[in-house]
């Protein structure tokens, strides 16, 4: 039987702690070896419990995966998008997303590898689940903000608003995922070895410089050196 609080009829703290531990264990295994390769037995073994204990909290493997998505991955998504209103200056809005994305991976270091492996990849087990949880209203506000700035002549008109966040995602998540992989891989020659030694401040500096340069209006030359005599 589930032990419950006499006052509220809810699971006691120790039960909740056990459930959280199972979610943490499943998340880490999904990140390191993939969802498809991770069985309930493996999660139980890593957590130091029996498979029956896993099923005590989650009816089946699919329910466990749904819980990881809702209670772990969606925490990451919400931390990125909740502060976005669509009314802030576009550079501030975009760089705020970059900063929060990098900061969140400090407390969720498993995010980059799991995101690249299971959400971005075509065969990712969590891809469809995350697509269903995309904050569409926030994405629309983001793209609308950029579009208005383009119409006002303050942002490069050659940029596609809908692709800017995808670019931000690639510029941050891929290097972080690669850095984790390369730390345990072969030693690379310079300058590629810097990826394995990547620190969050260096990544933020790089992404900021690249994005802000891309947001700048293109310079129109006063003459064409190929046609002028």
C-alpha cells in the first residue's frame, strides 16, 4: 500500500523522494545511452531498487517516459520561454534566451546530450512528445517581435524570424553536447581541442558575438569595386 499523510491523503515525503530518484536515474540513463536502450530493469538496478518498485510509481515504461518529459524536459523548456513576452527589444529577448539556456544546463548538465540524441534527431524517442509541448504562443511572440523590428528597419531583413530560435538552439546545445562527448573521446589537435575544454562563459561570448553580428543591418557599399574604373 502507498503510505499517505493522515492530514492530506498524499504520499509521504519519503515516497516522493523515491519517485524523484527514479526520474533522475531514468533521465541520466536516457541521456547517456538513449531511451531505446534503457529498460525498466536497468533503471531499477541503477537506482538500487527492484523493477517492481519502478512499477509501483509508474504503471509502465511509457508512463515513466512521459513523466521524464513533463517533469524534467519541460522544466528546461519553461525556464527558457516563461520570461519571454515578445515586447522586449529583440536583441535583449534573444540574448536572454541564450543566457537562460546556458545557465539552465549548469543545473541540468544532462540536457544537451539528451536533447540532441532524443529530441533533435530524426529517430529520437522523445521528439514527438516534445513537439506536442512546444510553447507555440511564445514562439509566435518571438517571431512577431523580430518581424516588427525588421519592418522598422532595425534588424537585418535577410533573417528568417522563424529560424532564429532554431539557430540559437544549434549554437548552444550542439557545442555543449559535443564538449561532453569529446571529454571522454580522443584528444583532438588545436584548435578543435578547445571544444572539449569549452566553458559556459566562452560559449556565451561566442554565441553573443555571432548572433549580434548577424542581427546587424548589412552595410551597403558606396561603390562597386568590380564595376568602378
